[in-house]
């Protein structure tokens, strides 16, 4: 393996494909190009740390392919209409609901939270996507695809709404459930336990909406062949991904919570329209970030408010939070903890110390001209190990372990470096920078002695004592004080979810 030969490295990337349930050798459709589609946010609320994990993970994927010399088209959408509160197709549009609550026009809500989304991701040093399309900007294209599905008898209109006919689709393609690995018979046996009018007009409970008729008070609506209405959630992603990446592309990504029904429905729509096999060759899903032992979710209130943590709480820089997230494999559950952030911060500064020392050594004049294998530390093998880690389904925790190994040698074994030639040290310095800054996307922070280790420890202890004190006050039924503590904790990004008292 020639470490400067990016073609060799590119030919050995393996990605875990959610569709097949196994790691597969990555072979792009076009040798020089990579097309990636990632489902973006529904812009009705500030994103939380769990959302950020997905976007940070795919930012690393984007960075790595660019590092290897691919021309990457990274498409990440903005959902600004059509995402209903539940999967029964009879809930309220999330953006319309937030519009009513905040007393703003729906597009004011969209603008407000789109700006917030960009601001937060910028704080985390994520690269902007190549294209960021919006659902409302592609209404015409969505209507065209819906009409085509009706022509193919895979969709039907009822009272101004249009639904995807899953039974007819499965009779023709036998593939609904192939991504989520849900058994279709089980899905068809499910019944809704209410008398929803929407369910009455559907042919099957699992049929999902492609187009929803708008009520008189629904502000966001467009003219269509079926009357005034708005598109369903799933149709937008099939429309925009294929518009900008083609009928079949390389990678489709998103959070694991989107695998079903959202991604399953996207896939079914694409197969129905284009009769291709999989829409994307590789489906990648990031796992959940948990807090208080439960999934982070805006609907349950169990989430961390990033604005409070990043803007008001100065204990941890966003690059430390990014590093904390990357220390767990993207397919593994990650539990948020302040101790985890403290450990990530310590590790980060060990890496930064090593970078500074390597920079110092690389600028020193040395008379030795040792070749790469003259040292007890084999720099070529180390670089290979780092690339092999990333190539193994983006095993970033393993990559970081190799970075720590290298930083330990730099920080504690100056004799090793003194026995190395200039070419070795320069190469080491070059690839430490590649892996830490170009690929992991970390930022350089000041190496001051008064970093926030001790502050963070004291903060953690204080939080734990406050929570314990609040539990005691709740048991005493001291609601005023316990609510005040809860409110104050929320200002520093701590969201508490209470269990019922016995």
C-alpha cells in the first residue's frame, strides 16, 4: 500500500449497508464522483444534540470522500412542509402547528429555524452541503411524480388526498419492508384503534399520503390536479434526491429513526416510479444519542437544548462536543454524559499538545536523513492503520485510538522523535493534521493551562447535587422550589424528565 496512492485507499472502503445488513465494498457508480443524500431537519424547532450526531457523522463521511479526491455532491434537504405529527396521516403539520403557537406565519417559522439550524451546524464546524433543496421549492416536481404513480396504478385519489397503494405495490414488486426488514404480513394485520376519517378513506391502514387536501384554515397549500393541498413527507425526499443525484445514486443516509417508515416509503416510491432496485446502492443509518437513559426527542421533552449548552454554558467548546460524538461508532448507541465530555476534552488536549510538539520538531533542522523505517515507531504502518480504520465502515473510535497512540509517543517519548529523520517527522505531522483537522473536522483551541477540566468537574458535581436536592424536595411536595430548580437547570442545557411519584 502506497500511502500517497489515494486510488488504493479508495478501493478498500467498506460500508455497512442497512439494506443488506452487512458490510460491503464501496464501489461508486462513477469512479470519480460520489453522490450522497441525507435527510435534513424539519424546521419547526431548534435541533438537539441527537440531531447533530447524524449531521456531524455525515459531515465526516463528506470530508473523507473529499480528502480521497472524489468530486462529491452532497444533498441535504430542508423539510418545510408536510411533516405531520403522527404516521396516521391525520395529525397537524408540525410547522403549521408551531406557526399557530408562536403567532408567526409558517414561512417565518421556517426561516427562523433554518437560520438556527445553519448556525448550530456552523458552530460544530460542519461543511455546508453541495445542494440544500426545500420541499416547498419542489412542489411541481412532487406533483409530477404523484401523477406518474397514479398512472402506474400505485396510488389513488380520495376526497382530494392521494395515497400510495402498498398492497398493489407489493403485489407488483414484493419489496415493501426490504429496508426496515419488517414483515409485510405483520404490517397489514395492524389496525388503528380509533375512528379517524383518514383511515376510512384509505384502502389499507399502511397506505401513506402523497398529497393531503388542505382544510380551509390550512395556510400552506398549493393548487394541484386534486384540489388545494400540500405534499406528504415521504414524497419530497424521493423527488429531491433523484432530481439532483439521478434515479439511482451512491449513498442515502439519515438517523435510524427514519428507517421506518420514512426511508421505507421513499424507497417504495422510487421503485414504483423508476423500477430500479434500491434508489441508493448503500443505505447508512446513524444510531441514537440517549440522555437520562432514553432517546433524545423533542416530543417527549428528553433532550438537550444546544443553544443553552453552546452559547450560554462556556464549559465545553463545540469542538469538544464534536470530538465526544465521534468517539463512538456512528452505528452504536451513544449516551450523553458530562463525564464523557470531560474525558473527551482531556483527550482533545493530548492530541493538540502532540500537534504542537510535532510542528516544533518538523521545523527544527536535523542532519539525519533516516528513511521511514529507521525508528522504533513505524510511521508508514501507523498511517496505514489509520486509513484501514476509517475504511472499515468509518470506524472512527479505532482511528482515534491510533491518534492517541501517536500522541502518547510524541508527548512522552522524545527519544523516539530524536531518532527520526526529517522526512519521517514531516510525514507524521502531515497526516496527524489530515486525520484530526481535515477528516475529523476538529478546530484548534488555545492550549492554556487553565482549560476547563476542573471547571467542568465542579460543574458536574454541582448539577448532580442540585438534581439530588430537587428529588428530595419533590418527595416533600415542595413543587415551587423543585420547579424553580428545573427551570434554572434548563437554562444551562439540562432537561429533566420526571417519573411519577408513588
